[in-house]
C-alpha cells in the first residue's frame, strides 16, 4: 500500500510527518509513503500576530482542501493549530504519545546584570495566554526583583525565533512550546543535523526554565499531533489505530472542548491542561475570557466521602528546623531536587540544574538569587522533570531535604540531609475528627504516635511522598484501605471536595 502524507514545510512540521510515517512503517513494514510539504497561509504571513489574522486555521486550512480533493491521504498537524469547530467530512483519526505540553522560557545569560539593574524584563511571545498568565509569575519567581514585564510580538519557526532573540539587544527572553524544541533536538534524520547544531549553539548563550502548568496551562492540545483524514476512509482508520495513543487523544479532546466552550481561538487569554495520572485526571484552567471572566480552576477527578467542617482537620508541622553540617556535593551531582527552600544550605552554589518540589520553594529560592529550572508543582517526585534533552548532558540527581526525608529511589534520587526536625509541640487534639489532610509524612507519623486511634480514620494528602509514607505505615499495620486514603491536589482541593 502507498500513502501520501501532507504537512507544512517547516523543519518541525516535516519532522512530525516523519514521526507518523515511521510509526506506521514500523507497524506495517510493507507500507510505502510519499510526503507532500508546502507552505500554509500562516507561513506566508510572518508579520501579524496569529490572533490578529482574521482567517481561521491559518496553518491547517490549505491542507483540508487537499484532503477533500483527494490529493493526499492524511495530514499531520500540530493539534493546537486546528480550529476547535467541528467538521463533518474529516476526522482526527490518530495521535502519537504526547510530547511535553509545557511552555519554556529562554533567557539570555548576557542580560542577567542588565535585567537586575533595570528590574525590567522584555520577552518575545505573541500569545495573549502567556502574557496574561505569566506576567505576575515572572515578577515573583525569577531572581531579579522585577517591577516590569513586557511582551513583544514575534513570528517564525523555532530556529528563527531563537535567532531573533539573540540578535535583538532590546529583548531578554523568548517563550516557546517545549515540545517543539525537544522534538527538533532529538530528530534522528540526517536532514535535521544542521538545525540541531544551530539550536545547540544558540542554547550555549541561554538559560531556561520549564514553566509550570498550574500557573500557565498550555494552549489546548499543545504537544499533541493530529492525523486528519476523510471521515469515509475506513481503510485508513484501521491502519492508524495501530499507532494511536488513546490517553493523549482523550486529554487533547477534553482541552479543546473546554477552550471551545469559551469561544475557542488563539486570541483567547486561556490555557487549559488535562493530565492523565495513575491516581486520576487533573484539569488545570487559567486565564481571562473575552467577556472579562477570570478563570482559575484546578481539579482532580475523585468521588470522596463528605464531612462537616468540624470533622475535618489540617494543620502545620510543629517542628523546629535545625541545620546540619553538610559536606560538599559530590562532583558528579549536577541536578538538585529541592524539597523546601529551607533545605538549601547557606552558601551552596547551584551545581547546574535546580528543580523544586513546589512553587513556593521556587519563589523562595528565586528570592535568594537562585535560578530554578522548573518544578514538580506539588505533584510528587514521580513527576518526571523531562529536562535531559535541554540539559544536553547526563543528569545526576540528589534531593535536598531533612534527615528523615522519604527516599523514593536511593539510586536515582539519593537524599542529602541538610536539616533535622525537632518537635515543638503536639498536633492534636483530634477529638471528633474523621478526615485529615497531611502536609508531610513526618506530620502524619507524629500524629499517629500521639493518637493511634486515628489510624482507621480518613487520610488525605497530595500525590507525592506524603501519600507513600501514609500508605507504607498503614500497610505495615494491616490498616490500609484505599477508600480511606485519598489523593488531592492540595489542602484547598481536599476541603472543597470533601466538605458537606
């Protein structure tokens, strides 16, 4: 069988078409593929920001005509470029596993002093979503004490935009979709070697930060590919289902449906991310609608039992942090996972890459003048940083925490204890309490020592190590019941979902 696959002419679009073609040939070795590449309207108009171009589907509509006329069998799109309006005669028949859906900030190393002195940041991005969601974040989470953040429009493919950043003395940074850069840097075809070398040379002059989805949810379906075919082509449906990733498809569809409910379009100041996790589906929505409604919602699909306010308990850890003497870091360690900002020893210099457990730790480290490359956003150490490609070197991690800190994997994330916890008081009383939210494993362990009777009550935590500590303890006591040990995004999420 011979198939024609169409896509745009840019390096990234061609690469994505090859990814689909290679996946198909791996499943169907006898398949022959002809690629058809051409410019779209959006490639020809590089002057106007996309949200100002009146036509819809500026990167995709030209290819719709090819499908209708039978000139091609399928078109590979970056799914976020497709309009949210439904079409009857074509369908998205498949997608591959999703690349990293987050945005990436690239910042000139040579501008650090200039930014600090002026307390002003100028960033290339034509996205209203990014400007709305990131302005305040940059002011508080970058180590510059910023008073001003200004966004400037930029167009072009990834190498062009990065080159424009480096050549413009008035611009400090650029925001791009991380998936695009990751894909280009890992392409295996010889024709992309030149652009890979160019991008690596550019990155030598830049530092970067992976921007958190809870602050800046992605454009709907960002990082996902869409394979569009005629609705009548059952033969292609059968072939494409062999490479189809249902989880990516489901999350992308839900994101597009949510965006569509607010009108759709790249002019919207709206980001929406849906994350498929073993413990449930997370939906993050943030932005401003055309009608002026502020959107700021985080949810995790669950159906917990209900409790009155008097039956619910949460509290702070009652412990003093006592600094420990810390030996110099092993020279091979070049990446640190920081559980709390207090775990960063006085005088420690960054070994290369810094990742934080949550955004509060990110903010506190930034205020100490430390550049943070990203965060697990309080979703736990099991959330992969996915920065190996950008780092361009093997990463050797260690975790900074307290000496009783949970070690999820001593080989891949060994613990470096920088302080100890000294109890300063009781957590209780817990009389009449039926549901508890624990902010740390040590807090839970202290509580069950004070009041062993709470073991068989309802326990809640975030999805990270606290949950693992609770589960391990209860399993040891033969008291683990999954209906009584639940995961929530945070304390507010627990209260909102459990309160009668």
